[in-house]
């Protein structure tokens, strides 16, 4: 290979890398949306009902803490197969159980302790503590990673996803079961879309 053709090949490679970078930047627009709901959007989750393909769960664990006599966060969306660590940051013992799905009870443990659970079945799991009936939280085990927590002002941003036609649902404790079943079409073209959800 002459040094000239070597340089040409190098320039070609640099151009390809540059184009790839541009396309990533263009896709970074993602899906910006808003939700309007008469009961507000606090602790609301927007998620794609089902996306084609399989989605390996993240290696990193998700966290649901027990702190100041509350579960934190109140709602935790995860991809199926994710392990959640439940850490007790209080000065009293806590318990974690759910009546939902396989109805696990992780037991009761002392301050500073942590227990983990792998969520391998889709569904909504209410989290409760048998010692403190006022404690409550929800874990949403979803089929794909295309979900977002809705901000207090109703805005959300879904992660980048392949172009296509999707259906989006909304989950919230204050959302009626009829509204939770509603599916909103999302058409994604060129990596970007806007989605306005109004109840
Ligand atoms: Cu407790």
C-alpha cells in the first residue's frame, strides 16, 4: 500500500467516524413528551408497552431504599431481569414484602442491612413493610428499557430507540385502571418524535 492510498483510507475512516457521530447526535433528540392528567403527574411513569427484540437487564442493580420511614423512590421502573437492592438506612428494622406476582417476603432486617431481589416476571409490584403499614412503593417490571419518570410539570424524555410504531402507556397510583389501560400511538421517524398525552 502506497502512503497516498494509506492516507486516503485514513481520511475515509475519519469521515465514516464523523458521519457516525453526526447520526448519534441527530438521534439524541429522542422522544420528548408531555402528560396532562387532572390528578397531576407526580410519580407517573410513561413506558412503551412492548418493543421488538430482547432486552438484557443492566448488570448494575437498581435501588429501593428505606429512609426516614419511607420507601425511596416511591416508584421504580426497571427492565425485566433487573436485581433491586433494598437497603435499610433507618435506625429501626424494616421488612419488605409484596402481595403481587410471586408474592415474595424478603424478611425483616436491621439498620444498615441490604437484601436483594431479582425481578424476572413482568408486572406491577406494590412494596410494603409489615412493621410500618404506612410505608408504600411500587416497582414496575417492564419488557423494554423505553420508559421515563414524568416530571412534576408533566414533561418526560424517553431514551433513544429504533424508528418504528409503538404504543405507550402511563402508570400512576392516582391514575384510574381504565386510564392505565389506554394506549397512545408513538410514531418514531429519524430518531425523534414528540408525544402529547392528554387524559
Ligand atoms: Cu418499615
